C-alpha cells in the first residue's frame, strides 16, 4: 500500500494545493486525486515537478506500507 504525504509537505512549505497545482501545471482536481491516494498512477514528470516546487524527494511524498493482503 502506498501512502501519499502531500498534505504534510504542503503544510511544511506553507503552500496551498491550488498554488502547487498552478506551479506544476495540473488541475486542482488531479492534485486532489493524488493527495487522497485515489490515483492509480503518477507520471514521473509530474512527480519531478512536485518535488521541484516543494524542494523535496519522492520519498518525502510517497511511502510504502505492507498491507494485510501482501
């Protein structure tokens, strides 16, 4: 199971999701899907742009946890 910690990074950087979406060039709806963990995939270019804007590493945003099904 992958957990998305985007809210944590946004809070640390004192940035709104709307501001991040505009800087990255994606819609707020798509950013919301990613933030809630409902996304099935994320493009590396989008992940790279998010990391660039939040000045972080992919591991700061995405975290793997074993689920009961694993």
